[in-house]
């Protein structure tokens, strides 16, 4: 097996599984892109097996501390372990992310399950080259009716991969309904956003909605309206959902009608819309901010922070004296501490004071590996505006 000798004091010696080109002392055996390579330290000690891609900034990603190949037996075992982990956590096995990349020892492989249908993403070259074997393993473990490929994520370009979609097994299911928290949502796995739904937020929809009864609610960056519908179901006095995508706005309306709930859905740029509401003197009792990631790279962190600060500043000005703010950030480049810092900056500029009522994280089907901080990306908080301050 070809391999890499790593330099001293690199992160991989402290538990991380990524290796950058600058951390490689030398290569041996002429590794090819997509190969499995062995990792060794300067004393020729084996550190594990990794997938290799010289075109990627992350030149190697370790997936085992042993000598291991990526064959059918390996994929079947790892997928079965991932399924068993979620079962132990008491998750619904038919509505969950059943494989999540490094967090399940399968770097670059993502599999979401919606009943009898699976959505697959291969975001690293090595996994993409082995799609046929992965599909065979998924069929053996989960027996799906269909497997849809949603490899249209721009991050694939960092691995030198094209953006593609299509069917890997079975027939395309077409739009169908799933029940989430007692609410029905229509999904289109072939053409909808991402892999169909934001499964990482599943436990947070009900948690936030538990505070909505009798309140006037504004759900910003509403996507398919999961927070908005959950709040309406919980007895909110009124619910308004704002989303820039007209297709998503139509889905919010359709999902609200399907569940017999009153939700006003507005197609607008959230930044502009919040500014207009402020000029109109509008006020709300609960505002939800769940924007897409404002940065995919560390180099644009400053720009993202300005965006996060602006939406929080605008939201704070729209809250009633005892209003609630539920806010989320889904960028792993923005730590929990940095996110809190930018929120605090907005409260200072708005001349407000917040009390923290709750903290939120990604669902248990998106497990966090303690030595890979990149696996912890979704963070959220519920704040109460202190009256009389």
C-alpha cells in the first residue's frame, strides 16, 4: 500500500483525521488520487488508513487506525454500525441521516433516509469512485426502494468532482409526504433543496415551538416552513414566514394548507424585509433566525460576521419588551463563542439586554466527534429580552 509520512506535531497525532499537504514529510509508493493510503510517522509507526486526493486542500482523510481497504465488507459493516448507533439513541430510523461522513468513519459519504428512499452524497473522490460498492452495501443493510444521488453540492469541486444528480437504484419516487413532529411535509428528493429536508434541526422545531403559544411569531429564512408550522401548531397567535426562494414560499403555503394551519408566507430578502418592518414599527413576540451558512470558507469569516450581526440587530429592534429570539448558525467556521460574541455586539448596538433560556445543537443523527471540531457545526440559542433595560 502506498502511503504518506507525516511531519511531527501535526493535528493527526492529536486525534484529528485530516491531513493537509503542508503536513506531509514525504510520500512513498506513488499514491494515486482516490487511493487508500497508509499514514506513518517519522518512526515508521502506522497511524492508520486514509483516502488520498492530491487535488484537495485536505490531501488525506483517515478512516481507520488499522490497515484497511474500502471493500464491500467494510462499507456494509460501517453502515450497519451507523444504523445501530442511531437506534441506540432512540431516533426514528426511517427519518434520519443514517451516515454522516467522518462522524461515522466514512469521510465524504452522506446518506439521508426518508422512509423507503435514500438520498446519497459522495463529497470526496475516493467515495465517489466507489459509489457502486456503497449502493450495494446500502441495499444489503437498509433494503431501500430507491437511492437518489444528489451530488450537486458545490463542495465537490474542491475534490475535482463534477456536480451530478440521478438515480442509483430503483425509480424516482416523485413528491411524497412525510410526517415530522405530527406535521405533514411534502418532499421532492430529486429536485428539492439539499437532500430533501433539514434533518439536523428536527429536535429543535418542537423545542422552539414550545414557547410560541399566544405569541406573534416571525420565522426568518423559513425554507419549507418547519419552524413556522410547528409554532402555528403549538398555538401561536399569528405566524409569518419569510424566505427569498419563491419555490420555498409556495411549499410553505402548501404545507400549511395540508396541515390546516394559518401561516402567512412572504417571498423577500430577509435583510431588506426586517429593515422595512422596522420602519413600519412592527413588533413580534418571537423571532426565529435560521439562515443558511454565511461562509463556506474561513477566509470570509469577517464578512459572515457582519451579516450575522446585521440580522440580529434588526431582529432585536422588532421584539416586544419581553420578546423571545431563537437564533441558529450552521457554519462550522463560526464557533459557539464567536456566534455569541456577534450576538452580544448586536445587543450593545441595539441597547438591549438578553437572558439565555436554552441552547440548541444538531440532532443526534449528526454525531459530533470530539477530536474533529468540524463535525460540530449547528449551534443555536433561545434568548429572552429583558424588559425595563
